């Protein structure tokens, strides 16, 4: 089975934080690559635990993924933008 997951990396103080928005999993590292590897491990652990609990397909579907043949694909936005609001 294959799964394609989007991650975002942010600089926060003196560390890099990597986030998988669809799965709501995050981790950090001292470099961008460390953060990527760390979030990859965190995602793998999360998915393994879901599989052990028997909830993997349900979690993926609720996170916006759909199964196509032997792969899980995340939904893609038809539009993406930053929205400025006055508070």
C-alpha cells in the first residue's frame, strides 16, 4: 500500500517544525531535513498504531484520503489562498 502525505515545515525559534495537516501529526528537528525525517517517523508510528487498532482506513477516509487501486491519495484543493481578516 502507498500513501502520499503533504508536509509543511516552519521555523519556530531555533527549531524547524514539520506538520502533516491532513493527519494532524507534527514533529521537529534542528534542521529542515531533521524535521522531515522526524515527522516521517511520527507519521509511520501513527499509521502503524491505527492499523493495530483496526482504524486505519477509517482514519484515512476521515482525513480526506481516498483509495485508488493500491494507493491512498489526499484530496487536492481546487483553489488555495491566504485570506486577510480585520480583527
